[in-house]
């Protein structure tokens, strides 16, 4: 089995799957010197596409998540969508032909995911998609295009929430290919919890006890100067209510700084944080302002109020079962004030189903059954799920 990973959120989602597959074979199996993970059942390795390459966007996640060294790094780097995807396609074709895996596992909705699914479909290599079926129904988002294409081509579709099952059914995907397995990003969060230390990270960054965290990187928010200005004005207004620390994704760095997102007053702009430092800061925060997909899920589980500056979300379960609210730059200051006043009460009091820290082992069992040649019917899939609870 080869896992194709390229960007920050991929690493977080893959770690529990890699661990789950390793533990199928021999409890606690770890990486070998060559970087691949061996067990009696499944031999696996990571292909890093190099879509994200800064140490703070990549290496720190391998260390924090205990991921084995990749067996290859394609070093594709940054570019326009066409150029980056083209480099991903040619690089991945070579490496898939070299290793001839029985199955390729792809994660989420980034360009590395799209390229891997296309290459494998053309080479006839079977694929599994972790986080299948999420839809924002907004095709101006590059991620939505990647999701639709990936799910049309994947052989095994592994879903994190019930709405994803409905979307795939509506698109005519064969239900025998679809499995509701829970959310591996939440497995990583659970695994990290004992190591989180908000006080320590706060003290290191010189942040007061009550603070907010903001992350901003969506093209719709940061690529256009006018929109960036509107957003930064709103964030500055929120910073009059509560000090805000912004671990800034490299994508928006220049444009957001030009729009006035600079350290001073109640705003602290820093480099992206490693996974454990970032989650520590989120856990201790009074409020999170974000446009990230994963951060909407993590705040829901940590019970931290979250305002998401987007017109839509592919993760509506974080609104119905969590702490998330959608806002525009215009409504952000009032929504932030309300969230700070209300704290984090979830509407139903129930967290999303199967966000229980056991998604990695469930996915590993689906993959193992598939590798054995079992043709999983929905009833058999149900049994796989039940045996994990
Ligand atoms: C990508 C994903 C997005 C995901 C995000 C997670 C696509 C289409 N988008 O967006 O869905 O939410 O990752 O963080 O795949 N850069 C660096 N150093 C790096 C990586 C990127 O400086 O290590 C800068 C470069 O200027 C680059 C820009 O960030 O041009 C964008 O990087 P890219 O990977 O193309 O997209 P993201 O915005 O990171
Ligand atoms: N994250 C991190 N450091 C940061 C910002 C985010 O470790 O400075 C983590 C976050 O906890 C989550 C993942 O990165 O697990 C989300 O990635 P991102 O927001 O870049 O992508 P998205 O989820 O929007 O695709």
C-alpha cells in the first residue's frame, strides 16, 4: 500500500491510517531504516509529493505525528494549478510504475490527491480515498473540483460524516464501495491530547491568558487585495475585543501584510506552528477565527468557539454538532463578540458520530479486507464497523 501525501492536512489524516495498518500486522510496528513499514499483513510506504516543503509545513508534522520517513519525495513544489498538477502527474506516474502498489491511499482534497487519483485510474492501480463525499457545492473552490473528480475515480470511498454518504449516493456511487469509518483527523487530535500544553506555548509566544487564534489561507480570502483588506479590517476589529495570534500560512503572507495584518497592538503574527504547538494554542483559546477545513473539525472536538470566514462549508456537521459558525468579513466582528460572550455550547450537545479516535483502525480493516479480496457488501461493511466499537 502506498499513501500519497503532499500538504499539511494530509499528514494529519494519514498518520492514524498508517498506524492502523501497521498494527494489523504486528502490534506497535514502526518504520524501518528504509522508511517503509512492514508487518505480516500489509507492507506500506509514504510518497511525499513535495507540494508543501517548508520545514514548518511538512517536516514538523512527520515528527509530531510519528510518521515514517517517505520512501520518495517528488519535490514538485509550488506553481499555478496546471503547472503544479502537471508536475504531480509526471512525478507520480514514475513512482507508481516503479513500486507497482496493490492499492494507493489518497487523502482530502488537495492537488496531490487529484493527481494521484488520475494517475492511478489511468494505470489501473486501485485507490482508496480518505475523507470521501464532502461537498461545499461551490466549484469556485479548487478543493471542490478535486473532491468531485477524486470520488468519481476512487475504488474505496471512506467517509468521515453521514452527509458524505448522502452526497455519494446522490452522485450514483456504488454503495458497496462506500464505508462510514469516522474521522482520522480526530484520531490524531485524540493521540495529541496528552502532549498539549497551552500554557507553555502561550508563555513562549508572550500571549496573555485570554486570547484568540486565527488562521487564514483560502484563495477566496487572501488572493485578492480588496478581499484581503476587508478581511484584515475585520480581524483588526476583533483584536480590539481580544488579543489575536495568527500563525500565518505562507500563501497569504505578502498580501495580508500589505493589507495591514502585521504585529502590533493586540495582533501577533507568527510563522505557521507545528501540529502540537498549534493544537495547544487552539485548546487554550477563547475563540478561533479560521477558513481552514481541519480547524473547523478540531475546534468542534475541543469545544472551542469557531467562526469560519467562508460563504459555505463542506463540513456542515461542525455547525449542527459543533461550535462552528459561518461568517463574512462584514459579520465577523459581531459574531466574534457573540461567540466570546456565549462560549462553546454545541446546539445538540452530541458530537459527530464515529469521531471517536478509532477511524484509523476501521480504515485499516476495510483496506485489509479489500486486499484479501473480500467483496465488502454494505452488510459486511457494517460488520467491520461494528467490530471496531
Ligand atoms: C493547499 C491546498 C488547500 C489546503 C492547503 C493546506 C490545493 C489546491 N490547495 O493550499 O486545499 O487547504 O494546502 O494548507 O491543493 N508555500 C510555501 N511553502 C510551502 C508551501 C506553499 O511558501 O511549503 C506557498 C507558495 O507561495 C505557494 C503557496 O504557498 O505558491 C500555495 O501553496 P499550494 O500548495 O499551491 O496551495 P495552498 O494554498 O497551500
Ligand atoms: N495546523 C498546524 N499549524 C498551523 C495551522 C494549522 O499544525 O499553524 C494544522 C491544524 O491543526 C490541522 C491542519 O493543520 O490539523 C489543517 O491544515 P490547513 O488549515 O492548512 O488545511 P485545510 O484543513 O484547510 O485543508
